[in-house]
C-alpha cells in the first residue's frame, strides 16, 4: 500500500485566507483577504463548482481504493455519465499516465510503492500563512521525481505551465519532501478540456521551482502588511466576494464609465483600447452588484427603492407518473408523446380540476425589482449578516 506523504494540518479554518488557489486574488490585491474578513462576506459557490467538488470527492475515493486505503470503490451517480467519465479518466491518468512524444515517463515502479497524498493538506513554515489541499501529490524515492496533480472539472482551459496555484502546491510539497527530488512534474488533468488537451504538464528542476519561493514570500508579506492596499483588476476582482462594495473597484468602474461617456466626443485609439480593457470589469461589477443586492435583500435587508417579489410558479409536473397512467388510461386517450404528456397537453381532454389533482407545482423564487412593479412585496424575516456593508464610506 502506498504510504502517505503528508500529515493533515490541524486548523479550525476550512480554507486558508491566502490559499494557493486564491493566489490570483491575494497576489494581485494584497489587501483583499483582510478586507473580506472585515466585511464578513463569503462567495456562494455555483452549481458548476458544487458539481466539481462532488467530482473531487469521487476521485479521492477512487484513488484511495486503488491504493488499498478503503475497502470499496466510490458509488458514482448512475444518472450522471459526465461525472463517471471525469472520475474514470482522472484516476486512470493518476496511475497509468500517458505521455506525449519527447516526455520522459515517470518510472516502471508499482504505484503502490510511491509515497502518495490524496486530498491532503500541504504547508511549510518557509511559506507562512499559505496552505492548501493537494488533489494528488506523489513521489518515487527510487527515481527521485515529485508529481503534483490538480484536477479541473470545468470547461475553461487551464494551463499547467506558469500556473501559480500548482507551483505553490509543488513548492510546499518539495520543501516538505523527506527524500531527494531530482525532477518535478506539475500536471493538470482536465477531462472536459474544450481543446481536447486533457492532460497538460510543466516539467521543472527543483532549483527552478525554488527560485519562485522568494516571489511568493514577498506576495505573502505584502498581503500581511497592516496597510496592504486594495488593487482592482479583472483577474483579482472576478471572484472576490467583496467586489460589489469595494471602494477600489468602484473607482475602476467610475473610470470605465467616464471613458465610455467621453469616448464619443474626442478620442484616440489608445482611449478606445483602454475603454475596451475596462469593459469586462464593468460587466463583472454589474453582475456582482445584482447578485450581492439580491443576497442581502433575501437575508432581510430592505434596499430603498427595491423589493423582493415572487416569480411565477414553475411548470406543473406529475406527482406520480404511475398514478397518472392508472387513472387516465381507461379513457382510451393516448397519454404518451415518446414520454408522458405534460399537464398542459392533457388538461384540454380531462379538465383543469382533474389534472391539478394529479400535479404538484413548485413555488417560484424571488427577484429584486423596483417599487413601481405591480407585484406584491414578499416579506422575509431572516438575520441581517450584511447590514453593515452598504453604509456610506468616509
């Protein structure tokens, strides 16, 4: 059985304030982590992120099963073939990696002789305040290689070369290695890559990786400084939970708006280029503000001039398809249209009352609209965790 290469870190936090995966954020906006902590905001994960988290969990279970660390394989959801494909491809690449022409294979050792960490936390005092969970970190004492693998379940292309997140993971692993390392392989496994490049690697010598340590240490020191600045930008603001209320972000949006309004009078090609560069930030800011406003309103804050109202109810669905078949088949009506007909299709034949008895209808969600909207306001009674956020800044 492959031995574990790391020991889990004892910490009350689920995620480091300055995690490797957040380097694009805190590395480019040093004051971001403390500002977010002061506000007490968190970013809600979307459906894609949650799907990816489930995929990582199945991948972890499968890898540990192969290593003999758990008795049973993971139970993949039968109704989600994409999940099955992602997990199977990922695990096959972990233990039977394919290599492009010119790439040197790892070795011919049995993977169970490797020292392996699966979803274990990595940290080292030489890079303080930075720790994270490595998807798969392995090394072979006999051949001296260290391999750091990161699973990406999304469709957006992710490169291995110059990937700061993976480089920090690799640094933490290298600094904590108990045996000599002669080469480092940073690997992105992306089963749903839009370009079909499902495996990407960055080969490094240990010294090349260690030369990055001062770069990341300086970034940590800047972020830990009491006066660490907020710096707005497309990369760091995109996933920052405080972006809607960040004063530096507002300045950037204000500048973008001025450029957009002023560009129609006198402009140079450079003005147009600058305005275009700011457009993504402006679009993201609008989405952030709308999402944030809905979130605080849904938690009970009354926003002057706006209110929460109920959306239209969802479409009718059959409560129990077998019951529908049993009740309506004796009529001789064809109930099937390759699948069971919808309530609206059968209502003309059987009447609204008969159909509604067989239906369920989920209530619609809420949406934030202006007070002039004719719909009745929905009252929510929830805690107000964001009540201090939208006060005027001085």
